[in-house]
C-alpha cells in the first residue's frame, strides 16, 4: 500500500474536467488498496476535512482568486504537511500554488505532474509562471499527458518528453450505472418536440466557440435544434446574438442542468457538437461522455489539441476547420440527413469509447504508472 496525495484546485462536488479526473484517480487508488488524500480549495469560507469514497479530502478556504488561481495560506501549509508524508505526490497542473509546494517538499516523494493544459492566454502571469513550470518539470519523476498530440505540441513539455507518459482520460459508462429516469422539464420537451437535437455542453467562455455554433445554426436543416448546456460570463452576449439573429426557435441556452436532466438530453440527442476554437480545449472530456452514449460528434481540428485525436474523423464523428460556421453546419447537416452515416458513426463512437476511454482503463493505467515509480525494474 502506498500513500498518495493529490494537489488540486477543487474536488467533487465542485464540477469540472480536472476535478472529475482527480476524483476518478483518487477513488480508483483507494479501491486498489492505497491511502489517498486530496488537498484542495473550498469555495465556501470555512475549511473542511471530510472523507468521500474512502478518500480523505482537506478543503482549505480561498483568500483571493487571481486569473482562475485560488490563493490562501492554509492550502500550502496542508500541502506541505501531507506531501512530506506521501510516497507519491500527484499534482494537477496548471496550479501555481501546488507547484510551489511540490518544489518545497524535496525529492523524497515521487512526483507525478498531471499536465492537463498549458497556461494559455494569461498574459504577464503566464510569462511569470514559465520559470516555475520549468523547475517543476525538472523535479518531476513522471509527467502525465492526456494525449501524445498535446504533449508533442506543448512548448513547455518539449524539453521533458522523456518523462511524459500518456494516460487518456476515461469516464464512467452511463449504460452500466444509469441515473434514475425522469422526464425532461416541460420547456425542453416543448422545444424538442419533432426535432433532432444537436447538443453542446460547456462553460460559456470565449475559447468554447459557441458564437460559431450559433452562427452555424442559421444554416442547419429545418428539423434541427441546438441546445447549449452550461453557464458562464458569455451568457448574456450569446443570448443577445441568438436574439439578434432571430434564432430562439433554433438555439436554446439551457443554463446549468442537474445530472439526471443532462443524462436525458444525451439520450435524446441526435449528435454532439464541440465548436471550440483554442488549444485551451486540450482534450474535450465531454466528447467521451457523448461517445459513451453512442452519439456521433462534430468537432473542430484545433491545432496541437487532443480533440481531433479523441474524435477520429469518419470513425466516431467528423472534424472541421476551427472558426468556420459554414463547415460546422455542413458537417451537422451530413449527419442529420443520412441515416446510414449517422448509424455508422454512432457505432464507431460507442466502440471508440469502450476501446480507449473507459474509467476503468484510466485507473488501471495510472495504477501501473504508480507501481513502476515505486517498484522500478532493476533491469530496465
């Protein structure tokens, strides 16, 4: 049994791609017989220590939030306290405060850096972080990337590729543990009546490309309706764009939805669309959820991102050029208008999920990485 300590920003029930990955790996390690602690921030004011699924969670208060980085004195103190006792520190990057703590602890614990994304679009702060990232990667025993494409395209990781191991993200299979069935809210039921649903899910922020999807909706076949699930700072500008184009009957911003309602939308959807435009979309975890439901995908060929690798063109879906609403609409219309194409890519999406992106596979790969670090083969 090993002692594993995760340094993350947040943890369940706070939702997000990195938070979900952290939870999968933490609970998976507990089931594999390890002792696991997660040090993270608590969005409420008070510090809390609790246990969930066998994982001890140290939640520390936020004093300030700067460029998506939470700050507070309790966090580094807890990281240092628990990290020094660990066999493995598993740090989820980007996380400036977690990086500093990992460097201060010293060389005894094995250090795994889970490289979820480069620091992109942070201006001066991003440039100031470069030396810290370089020191962190020099100290790391292993660097986990979610795809080889992303690792190869990362200027930060390039000098450290010998340390990189690829562990694709995995998600639970909804067909194995479906949530309780419940009807859709009346408003959504009315919108969907007689329509083919194009579903999109994500934070309403610029790099997600939802303006492009709204523009594309004007050229979609008449039977299509687009529902975008999620909240964020672009809620009002996106709604204004929908209103200005007189597209309220074709595009609906559903806001944040509970898990059961989102499950019903995935079940009801005809296809899934990811219109993201920047490399900040490093992997596209939601694509795995769509594949798990057997949904064909229309996504963008973001240079240097794992997205076009996750969604294999003409296998699990179609990939189109970034920032091209016409190409986005054309690809969606191909799937809306061809039952045979839809059936083939639907089957391909489900098979790709089962072969590469299940939660069990991700846990097994990470447990093997821990074992190789803690018990290296003398002959290798």
